[in-house]
């Protein structure tokens, strides 16, 4: 299916779901369930046994909020935003260590850090060792292949902030990779 037809199909599923059609919502769940589950696992550390419960909570929230989605073409970043909010709520509830971005502590010498030098398995392993704010922008950009604009919608920040976070997240990832390979 071409990209344009795929987008039209997805928008149709969203609108039909908003009208209460269960089959359309099930199709959205089939389409995005694995991606949202993988995002949740990467953000919450995949060893947690209650990831399916968190994923189910995300889908309940999506179902309840779906009538309020104005632009059907924005379903993907909107759904990831709901997932992100639920994941961060879980961080707070469990009082998990939450690393905030401290962009001033990153070394300027490592500014050439690029994701391209990692293979996918190394990337997944190193993602566990960086904070969630860094992890989320890398996952959304490089694993979910979202545009900067969509990442801004998911995270609720400006595109400039997204660019900055990705830059510093690459540095944090490089640092995690180097510390694993010492």
C-alpha cells in the first residue's frame, strides 16, 4: 500500500473509531499495539512484568480520549503522547529514578556522536543506560522514525527543543556505549 493510501486508510480507521465502530478500533490496535508496546517496554525497561497492564491502560486512555482528537491525521503522535504520559505517571508512582536532562554536563568534544555507528542490538542495550527523556527522543526519532514535528507533539516541546534533546541524547548514548565497552 502506498504511503498516501496508507495515511488515508489510517485516517478512515480513526474516524470510524470515533463514530464507535469496534472493528475500526480493533484495526487501530492491531496496527499500533506492537509499536506502543515496544515503546512502553523501551521506556519502562522490558523486564517489568506489568508492561501488558500499562499497555492496556494506554489503550483504555486512547479509547476514552479518541472522540476529542480533532485531526485524524495526527493519530500517531497523539497516541504516543498518551503512552508517554502514562509511562511518566508510572515513573512518578513507583518513584523510579528519573534522570532529567542536564545538557550542560555533556562534553563538547563528543559532539560528533552519531547513532549510525551503532548496530540495532547495541542501540537497544545502551538505551537501558540513559535517562528516559533521552531515551524517548531517540526511540521516537530512530526506531519509530518520527519527524521532529511529531516528536514535538508527543513530548509537548518546541521543534528546537526536540533538536537539542536529540543532540544531547546522542551524546548520552555515546557515553553509555563507551562505558559498556571499556
